[in-house]
C-alpha cells in the first residue's frame, strides 16, 4: 500500500495516469473536486519539488525529464475553466507535444488535423511505455511514464480525449492505429449505480473526513 501511496508524492506522471484513466472511463465527476488542489500544488511549488530532480556529481542540478501525462490531464482540466498553467514559472519542464496538443487539437474541428494529432498521441504511448521494469534507463523518472501493466495496450489517452471532446459536443475520428486494434481498445464505462458498498466503506470515509473535512465530497462519489 505505502509504495503506491508514495507514487502520488513523487510522480506527476502517475497522477497523470490516474486522471487520464478517469477521463477514459468517462468519470469526470471523480476528478473535478481535485482540480483546485492540483492547481494549488503547482502554484505553491509542491508539484515541482515532487519531481525527480538530480545532480551530475559536480554540484550542478539536473532537472527532471519533461512531463507528459500529468501535463496533458491538467491542461485538459484547465482548458474547461478557461485557465492557463504557467509551467515555466512553476519550474516544471513539459513535453511541448502535450502542451501543444491541448492548445491546437483538443477542440479542433478539422478532422484531418485532429487525426494527425491523435495518431501522434498513440505513437507516443508506444514510445514512452516502460516495458522493462528492471531497466534503470526506462523508468518514469527518465521519461518512460506509462508503467502500469494494465495501461500498456490500452489507448487511454485517446479515449480520454474522445470522452472529453464528447463532453463538449465534439466528435472524434477513429484512427487507423495498432493501439486501437487491441482487445483493450474499447469503451470502458464503469457503472456504479448497482454497486453495493462493503460494510467498512462508510466507516472508512467518515474517518477520512474527520481527519480532513475537505474530503466530504467523497460521500457522493458512488451514488450514481
């Protein structure tokens, strides 16, 4: 449990995975209450400090690799609120592709242009998959951000974008890409309407809210 918990403290890419998975499952309501805290952590420097800053052994600071999944997810949320994120001022290096994707492709109505962007998005998924868990050169800290096994063949970024665009009344073309031909390339739409809460659920939620009243929104998350 604790290693997974620590991933949220030191890994923006892991947070990006979680956010984009929720978008890909069309569960935007689970993420909306988190957005203010995400922005707060960017503005107060906590997000930057959580990144894997290093050194070259000669007293020089080596910045973390450009961030990808977290940037994509947060930029998507910011765009809905007509907000911009100043990543440079926040001291967070970003991969320009994901930044530009949200600026140029996210709301595009040019199907040809959008197809090119989506194809590159899926190409990047395959490029930045961390297939070798014991390979020090291919880890989230070195830019290989997609490291959860269930995400390797799931084009969750594509589905996140598709659901986001549908949320804004926009259609999304289905592209001809190997990643969209896997068994995972389907719509994942979990429905909690019939979910039966285990007997410990409410007690756990109440204790969490006692510790941090700002978590009170949790009570409503699985009511629909």
